[in-house]
C-alpha cells in the first residue's frame, strides 16, 4: 500500500508516494542528502543545480561501478563452473582409464 511520505533532502521537504513501513524511501533520501551535502562542501559556492548535477554524477558513477563489479563476479562464477565441469570430466576419464588397467 502506498502512503504519502515526507523526506528531507538538502534542506527541502519532498512529499512522495511510497510504502512508509519499509523505510526504503527514507534511506534513499538520506543517501542522496549525504551525497549532496558532501558535494556542496567540496564545491563551495556553486549554484544549487550545479551541486545537484555533480551529486547525480557521483551517484551514477557509484552505480555503474557496482554493476561492473557484479558483471565481473558473474563472469568469474561462470568461468569457475566451466572449469569445474572440465575437471570433473577429466577425473571421470582418468578413473575409467585406471579401472581398465
């Protein structure tokens, strides 16, 4: 069920529709607020829209890096499974050869 949830980001209150019980929107707002605050401190007296764009770039960069990391992990898992399959076949063939002797 969706409720109207108020969150505060960079000193502004936003009313949004979300599930109030799970707190997900609040965690998202806190994360964005933290990035905006850090970006604002880092870039000084820049206009608000420039700070927002730089913060969005930082968040997008983190997301892209996380996705790339997961992709590499998935590729490694697939390769490990492939190698395990090859090794299992080699062991089975070795066992057959040894049984024939």
